[in-house]
C-alpha cells in the first residue's frame, strides 16, 4: 500500500476538493490526476482489506473505502449539477471541466437542443386524438357523488365513465344516474341542474 503520508495526502486532497466544491457556487479547479489517484487509492484499500487477517482491520479498511467512495460520488454529483445548471442557464458549460465532464456536458447539450427542437416542431401531440367535449343543454343533468368504487360503464350519452372511486363527483345525465341506481351502484344526487 502507499505510504502513510501519501494515504493521508490523497484523502486530504479529496476532502479539500469536495469541501471547496460544496462551499462555492462556481465550479472549482480540480487536479485532473485526483480522480485517478483516488481510483488507485480505492483499489489499494480493497486489496488491503482482503489481505488483512484481523477482522476488525478488514472492517476498518472496508469502512474507509465506503467513506471515500461516498465523498467521491458526492463530489462528482455536485460538479455535474453545477455543469447542468450552467448549461441550462447560459447554454454553455463552464470552462474548468475534466475530460469525463466534457463528455457529460456535450451529451447534455445535445439532449437539451433536441428537446428544444421537438418543442418548437410539435404543438400538441394529442391534438388529433383529443375528444371535444360538448354538453347537450337539452339533457337533464345531475351532479352526483359515488358512495363506493364503480366499475367502468358506457353511459346513455355514449361516453365511457372509468376510474370512478368512492367520493368521485360527476356531472352526468339523469339517465346515467338512473342506470347506476338500477344496477345497485351506490351513488347519491347532490345537485340537480
């Protein structure tokens, strides 16, 4: 394993980079070699944990590894959130990106540009299948509340009524109300209009 000095130095560099990143709103400069040294450090911790005969020592190395992985994941997440917010706000990524962050920023820009094009091209994707609801004023209607869950049904007005749960309030033709009552459905008229 690395010497104690480089072990502490690597861990210290990670914690300092992580702390600077979450304390500042701008993307911070990070040594490009930090992530590779952390990857090497994690591999060494795992190797050391497997080599240890003492179960307590194995557990300690395992916990160190989990802590370092968590800090690394959080640092990566914070940086990606800053990159994403910068791209969304200014349509440009920050300048201080690591190579893997450049790939992330490029992919995000492509996705955002594609979604903006779709928004402009497609007005209402459901426009052709939307049903225009027209209420026939000559039909006597009732406002009713269901007292229990009701099965889907086709009403006298040829509309399909579905997803009716206890407490659902409906404005339905009086014929539909009579149909429900004849089928022993638990509905209660609360207003006739």
